[in-house]
C-alpha cells in the first residue's frame, strides 16, 4: 500500500463497513491496525483493518453519544469523551477492550480530545467552557484551563510540546502556555461564528483544528454564511493561519455547497489540507492548498459525513456516516 | 414594525400571516380589527374569577419533547441527552432542565398531546385558540378569552400582554370576535408599550387639557351615536392614559438587584421577571415568547443553548410564585405549536411532529406533581391519556375557575368559550 503515490484527484471510496446505527466520530489507531467509530447507540466499534469484512467489536460504557476519540501515540490506549461528561480509558491491546478507567471529566458534553506530543498526557474540552489536561498513566487531572466564554469545541497540542490551542463557539482561538497555564495569545476565527438575530441563536464555532507537520500552519474548520442555522443552510469554511504570527492566510471555501460544515480537517503528507463536510448538500471530502481560497479538488461521498481521520499510511481517509457506514477513501489511483 | 416573532428554520410564512399583526400604537390599537366588543350589560356583568391569572410560555418553533418533558434515553430516538430525576419520585425529564426538575412538584406534565398538525402557522393557531384554523371563522386566542373572563373592571393595565424576544410594541389582532379590548398589547423585547411616554415638548398641564377636550368632544358625540366602535375607541384612549401613568410596571430594573441576579441578566430572565411583576400588578394574562426551537439542524446543540437560557429563569419564576402565594391563583402553561420528530435526521436535527408530544402545566387548580398520558418507548405514538388542543384549551380555562363549556354573548349571539366538541381533561384538575 505504501508504494502507492498520493493523488487526491484519484480519490475514491474503496471500503464500506456497515454498523447497525448511525455513526458519529472515527479514528484510526496510530499503528494502522484498527479503526474505531462511535455510534448513536452510545457504543464504540473497533474494526480490524486487515479483515476483508470485519465484524466490529462493540465497546459499551458511555451513557450518551461520543464525539471525542483519541489514541495515545503508541496506540495502546484509546480515550473516549462522551456527551455524558465522562472520559474513558480503553486498553486497545485486549481482544475485547473494556474500560480501564472512567473519570467525570467535564460538566456536560465533551467535544474534543487531543494527545500531547510525548503521549504522557492529553487534553479534553467541552461545553463547560473549560479545557482539562490529564495524566494518561494515573488519570490525574493536571490542569483546568478557564478562559473561554462559551463552549470549547476543539483542542490541539502544538508539536513544540509547550503550547495548547483551543477554539470555541464564538470563533475565539486561544494559545495556552502549558507551563504557566495562561493564555499566551489569541487568534481571531470569528468568521466561523454566526449570530442569527431572527432565530436568536449563536452558531458555528471552531469545529476542528489541524496543524501541519512542522507546526507552522494552523487550520480551523467550521462553517460560515449561516443564513438559516436551524434549517441547515450554511457553507463549509476552513481558515488557514500562520501559526507564529497568527495572521489569517486563506479562507478556504467550497463553492456550491450551501449546506455543509467542516467537521474535521487534517494536513496530508504533501501539505494539502483535507476536510470532511457534512450537511444538507451531502457529504464531501474537500482538498485545499496554500495558493487558493477555493478547493483544488472535492469528492462527493455516498452519504452525509460526520467525522474523518487519516490513516497511518497517509493514503487513506476514513469517514463516519449517518447511514451507519464507515468508509475508507483511497487517495491514489486504482490499479 | 418588525414582526416580534423570530423566523422559522423551514421558512414558513403562514404563521406570520396568521398573526396578522396590527401595527397601531397603544392609543390607536383599538381602532382597527374586529369590532365585536362586548358592551351589553349582561356580558359586562359576567363574573370575573377572583384574582385568577394565566401565564403562557410559548417556546416558538416547536420544542423537542424528547429533549424536555418526555426523554427516551438509550432508545434509537433518544439522542444524546439523558433523563434526570425530578422533585417528584418516578418522574424524569431531560437533563437540559435541571432547575425545572426541582420544581416538578408544582407542575403537571401532559405527555400524550396529539394535535395532528405539523404546520407552524396552523399549529400555533390551534394551540392558542383551541380550534383548528378555518376560513369560515376566526377564534380568539387563550389570552383574549382569559382577559375577557378574568380582568377586573378596575384594572388600569391591559388584561392581555405578550412579551416577545424582540420587535416593537403595538397591539395584535388575536381576540377575534371578542374585540380589540382583549387583544394582546405587545412588549417587544420586554420594553414598555410604544408611545407610552409623554413627549417632553408637551407639558403635563397641556396634556391634561387635551385629554379633557377629547373627553368633552367624545361625550358630545357619544350622546347621539354610542356604538361598539366608539366604545372601543374611548376605552383605548383611556387605557393608554392609565397605562402611561403606570409605565413603571413594565420596568424590571425597579425589582431588587438580587432578584435580577436570580432570574439572570439575559433577555429571557428579564422577561420572566417582568411577567412576575405584571402578575403582581394584577394583569390576568401574560404570554412570554422564547425563541427559537425550530431545530431541523443540530437539534441537540440548539436545545442546549435555548433550554440553557430557559431553564433557570423559568424555574425561578415557578418557585417565586409558590413562595409568594401566587401559584394557587396562577395557571402556568409551557407550550409550542408542536413537538419534534422522534427520528433524528441526517443533520442531527429533528423535524416537525404533532402526533405525540408534551405540554407542561402548573399552578391554579391543576394537580401538582403528576405526569398525565404516555408515549411508547420511542416516543412515536401516544399510548395513554391522549389529549388535543381543544381539550387543553378547555382545561386551561377550568384550571382558573372559568366554566369552559359556557357561552358568552357577543353582539347578541352566543359564542362558546371553547370548542363545544372538546372536553376538559378533568383528571388533571384538582
């Protein structure tokens, strides 16, 4: 597989694995052996990548939906964060993973989890407007960062290991100094937030964050042009920032998609930014480069998508869908 | 004037047409609309129920019953929100309403509502009038009927007030054949009625003289041509004048700082506190509109946001009425035009659903701490205690001591207060 050459213009869905209920989040493990999804039935599903038609191992411990999944860098532990406010440690070396630790992590929904570069700790964030950092081995809360005025949707460690980035409903991006536990600086992602006065709702926010490999470029994804938030009329948007200066470099759009939000984004090996959009226009994989606001390529997926991750090989993207399918898209030409 | 009601996600316009906003000022409000003002002696003498009042919280757009009063945790329709216990053992509601859960012993859940109407405008009409919309007739809303039956003669304030999230003031045409005297006065954004401040360039004595002159001319005119129209005209001017003198009633900043903190310094918190203030001033009917629940998209996030705003002020309002001894006299109703689909759509949304949803009542003569009616495990059908808009309308009136089966004289014609084909839900009346 690794002999293939990445070509996003050849992107195509190559695998579909169906669960019994609509899927929510998805992640590949860092060793490339498993994919894990979450579903509207409160469970997680572990899929064996090597199997042709895998039957998922179902992992149940949450009392609600799970939107946040993250593997430790060595792949041995999965952390799930639910709308029940719980953080659950799962041992992924077991044939049938069971919870090894359950912690009440946040009051209300946990929105996102990210591991530190050294893998010894991770951060979680949620609707209680806080970010918490946790010791992986002991499960101890290391810090509780308060500074956002609304729900915190996204969190990400910088590869320098000293900084943590978080984004909220209002489009505020904070860079935290992990040592001092203070906000070192902020960036403005306000285009990702809409207040629709007629419907009296705040909407949008920083739905996802991604850094390129050397940590010089930050992407913040979500939506804009929310003329009818309650009716799913809004367009996907991904903002590209120079990380050091905090300057906005590009506002990546997807023309013609009038119902979509970038649920997740990642930088591919060649620096291309990939995002998954789901909404009333359907599901799409979108690809942008640093030269243009407009996407350089897009692939319409068979169903609305809700999350994505990039496989270890960098050549495959996994997406979770409302139609209960976990799909894998190959980013290379068919033989 | 901008419409006071927030726009819907599904772009429905019918509700706006149905409301037929009357764009007049306070003084001019009575000069248009229907003209069936009750002036006959017999009607005017009908007994007012002593100090009984009604407050309706209208959660506009269609509150999801599953994220509020009838959660289905763990079911395919349940979504991510959990159920929490309430102050009544055995009754659980959504975790999005933790403060309200602690007031459940004052409240009554109606979990078997089936109105079979999924259109915003038509749903709102039937929930507010107790009847299905028809081109053949227009019916007064519950506020107009309550105002007609409950307003004391000596009340200086309007008997029917609607507090909207935004927009201007003015008067609605929601009283049908009861006439403009019972139509709602709108407090847009919780602000006092339009034009209720004497302009600075008109001194008090000049204004008094102008009103005296108006009265003299009116009397002269009325001595020969007294009609329902002229009565409405005169009433409207006199009510506007009294209302200007009582303008402080609409100012929640007159309430203690502590109370303002308890209700929350957001729009809905202020509107709930204003509702309490108006109740204590004797206003018999108040509608507080909270918007917007038409969540076809990202239903759960939006309900977190909207109910997060609703919960604490509403629960504080219920608790205050109880502590102040007002709850026995005050019917509280929380309604929408319909509920939302048990099915979760592709966009984490829920759509319109009227076949199995919930209404909350409390206070007055309503039994406390009960859940009446049931839906099936997935919330798709009513399985027990089914009620509709007509039955609810009767029940609201009975709960404040008004015989809902009676008729009133409107210009010589007997008009039933509520749909004669429906009956009250006696099981929830103490």
